[in-house]
């Protein structure tokens, strides 16, 4: 996945409620080293550094949890969190934030919800923690959970930004039954709040349209043109999967298997997929391997390309 399509909320840099004077010089050095190793994705160094720590200072644990997240060592991160609880380290906004993110990556939804209950009873509740909870709901595909956090943020006059809405929309995409109606509602609520969407928001939106009627899915192209946003290869990939009504997590099919799959798709959808892929290629968008194979096989099937939704959209784009 492209880095620009990873919309996550970063943990707070400092631990609220703990003055820097309470951190020893040795711990400050350790935090610096763990943070540096984490940014370098050097998990072996993080493990070596943290294994020597016997203290109970929350910022040290926060640094280790963040490093685990950066190194994609999610299971190890949850073990660090459990160790932190065992030794009775004071839980803070950064440790709660990373804890929810790590447990979500491990699909330990009960733990995520347990931490969220603790957060709401604590004095740590704020924008960063709400963002982490929405991100976890996005991982789970928990539309109701994401929406409730947004409502809570508005009720407490917190600043809601595009990342919060994008993650909530992604929950609609990842739900067991994707809901384009819920995704569009959240998207419209975001724009009504005068928050300008970007290509990441549109990619999450179109992913939620996987089970929608084709004409509604094509309407997303009109929306993206209205905002003057140029589709990129990640958006194209997601759009093609939605047109074909297929999950992104596809097997690496043989050519024969992919052809058999495409033969079961309605001709209108194949025409739409071919049109969008060809126009994206003409506009200089690099194709993923799956899209190239789909394009080649649709042509082999003799499915005609016609003036499709992408072509219509170009004429509707606002002039600059």
C-alpha cells in the first residue's frame, strides 16, 4: 500500500500529566534510542534496548509501543502493552492510543473495546484517542462504533478532521456487509463541514461501493471530478475491484481462473472496468499487475470499450 494512502492518527509526542523532570536522564536516552530505532524500522535494536528496561515510566513504554507499530511488530507490541499492565505502569493517552492500534491490528476487538471503556472513564480522552478508536473501528469494519465516536467528538466540541472521517468511511468499506449508503452519508457530512476530501478519502469511499449498483458506483467518478482531484493508481485499483464486486484480498489467480471469474461478471461492469483502466493508462496512471491482466483478458473476451463514466466525467470537471 502506498504511504500516501495510509491515513493514521499519530500518538501524542509527550505524555500528558507527567513532567519531564520525572524521567531520569538514563530513561531519556533510552527513549531517544528506541524512538530512533523505531523510525529506522530496526526492530532487533528496539527489542535489545527495551529488554534491559526494568523501570515503570510510561514514556519508555510509549516509545516501545510506537516502535512496535512502526516496525509492524503488532503481536510483540500487544505483549509489551500486557507487560506494562502487569507491572502497573500508569496508563496515559499515548499508551492507550498505541494499545488500541496494536490490538486492532491483531484483531483483538474485545481488548480494543476494553481500552476504550477505560479511556472514557479516565481524564485522557481527547482527539488523538478518538482518532485511534475510529482507526480500530475501521480495521474491524465497525460502522456503528466509528459513527458513535464521531458523535462523541462533536458532542464534546473536539476538532474533527478529514482523517477521522476517512477512517469512519473505511469502516463502511471493511464491514462484513459494505455500506455505500453509510459511507456516502459520512462523506457528505464531511464536505458539509467544509472539510475538503483528498484522494485517500475518495479511495475509501469507492471501496465501500463494492456491493452498490453500477450506476451509483459510477457516480463517485463524477464526485471526484467535481472536486478537481486526479485519480491515482491506488484509487484505480480500488475502483476496479468495486466494479468487479471483488474483495481486494484476492488470490494470485492463474490466467484461466481469472478468465472464468470475469466470465461471470455482467458485460456492463466489464465495459466500465475496461473503460476506466484504459483512460487511466492514457492519463499516465501506472497500472497494478491485476489491472493489466484484467484489461488484457477483457479485450480478449471481445468486450467493447465505449464512452463510459470516466469519459463523461472529464467534461463535467470544473474549469480552472
